[in-house]
């Protein structure tokens, strides 16, 4: 009798594992079919039959690749079910957990994972949405770095150069400003809540609205030029209005250095780029201020009282108590700030569109430009390759930052 029960349990165990494998493979392949790279257009999308015929014609390599991935994931899932089946408690926990997670997993798989797989595949293709994808291997990835040998194809390298300067200048300044504002608003001052609201207001305002306001401020006849003119004219200084968002001169050129166009990388950030940096610092620092303010309020006031009794002044207390205890938040702010500066887009799109002379071009705007064909033919394959290169760069920088800045944070 026991052997019959064991045999029955084993059959159920095997059947559940096979069913799990089949369901996983079916769902992944269905998502792959729905995200398959095909020739677009109303004729292809007219009916399910025409779409499936186009998938069969153009997306077989993509489906094969995803099929292999689905088999691997199906085997992992089937093995998990097989191992927990004999334990009713673990089995119920597993199925209950995935029952609750299934809506999220399905939506994420369809609209995120499926799209990522689609983008990864077309990054190896020449693809403009309206024609069939053509396999070109690593050509899109090679094209991204052609600027090293061909100055006419330096767009991606120049975009990386721009965001490197952006990160170097913006991240330290906005972090320092956020800490300063947090310390100021954490002190016992009158109308503290009012100032907290005022300082935080730029962060909750739409970036589109803020950018348009700054575009008007930066006009030749705008407030900034008018303000500088009113200040300098009484001092006997002739002020020529600056085209803040249209001046390609680099930082080092402002000090009188003559730098040839072929050596654009020696010019530093342009005036237009620094104007956008200032706007970003103005709008982002208040968000990080809230994080630092929360951290400051978590510090035990007794530490400051003991330090004051020992004769420590305000600066010594800040340097030896506040900053060390804020290190975990500083790590978070630096990582988030770096990721944000590498992905800057909306300010560039609204204010400069990558100009002047590419001095405000960013990787994300370049990806958008190539994908949408706003300044040339649509090149979705190249845009996807740039997106994956940028993602890899962000991952590596984040990993390095965590390795360097995380040392010692476990103390706090």
C-alpha cells in the first residue's frame, strides 16, 4: 500500500514539474511573439494571421534565442517544484507566493522583460521599424566608438564626454548644497516649516515647466542678462548679453586658451552645458535635502551635547559627528545623482536639443534621436546598442561607487 502511495505521489510530482515547465515555456514564448521584431505598418498589424505570418518570416532567430532562454527557465522552475512537492508546507508556500506575484510578473514580463529582449536582439540588426531587421552582428556597437578613428562619427563619445563633465560638476555641488540646506533646516530657526516647503518646491514642479522657465531666464533679453547688466553698468563695466543656451565656448576657452576644433575634448563644458548644470542643481538638490534631513533627525542629540561639553565647536561637531553618520545617505545620494546625470534628457530636449555644436548632447538624447529619426533616418538597432552600452556604463560606475563609498558605512 505504501509503495502504491509513493508511486502515486511520484507521478503527481513529475506531472506538476512537467506542467510547470510547459506553462513557463508557453508564457515566455507568447511574450516573445508579442514583442517580436517585425516589419511595421498597418498591413502587418491588420489581423492576427498577418502579424503571425510576419513573425514567422522575420523573427525566427529571435524566437529561437528566447526559446532557449525559456527552456532554461522552465527547467529551473520545474526542478524547484519537483524538490518542494514532497513537503506540503513548502509546496503551499511556493504556490501561494507565486499566485500573488503572478499578475506583477506577467505585466513586467510582457512590458519590460519582453521589450528588453526585443531591444537586445535588434541591437545586432539594422532596423528602422518599417522594414525587416537585417542582421549585422556587432556593427552597431563598433559604430558607437568609431569616433576614436573618425571625427565625423564622434557623437556618442562626445555625449559621454559631456555627461562625464556633468557628473563631475553636478554631483558634488548638489550633494554639498543638499547637506547644507538640510543642516540649515534642521536647526531651530523661525519659520522652519515654511522654508522647508519653499526649498523643496522646485523638486515637485514639473521638469518641463522648470526647464521652460529657465529657457526664458537664459534668453538674451531675459532676466539673468538684465540683472547682470544693471549690476555691472553702474560699475563702469560694459556688459554684452550672453547667449546662455547657444554659446559653444568651453570653460577653458573662457580663460583665453586657443583650442582647435579637432581637440574639442580639451575645451571643457560649454557655457550652454553649464547653464543646464545650474538648472539641474537647482531642481535636484532639494530632493536630496529631504533625504539628508531625515538622516539628521535620526542622529541622537546626546552626541552633540557630549561633544559640546568636551569643547567641540559647531564645525568640529559637523565634521566628526554629522558627516560620518550621514555616510550611508551620502552613498545613496551620490549613486542616485550619478545615475541621474548620466540619464539627463528632458532639459536637453527642451532647451538645446544637443546643441550648440553637440556640446550639450547626452547619450539618452542621442538614443532618442536615433530611435525617432529626428535628425536623419530611423535607426532603432543603433539606438538599442547605445542603450545597452549606457546601461553597462551605469552599472559599472554604480558598482565602483558602492565599493569605494560603502567602506566603513556598516559602522553607522
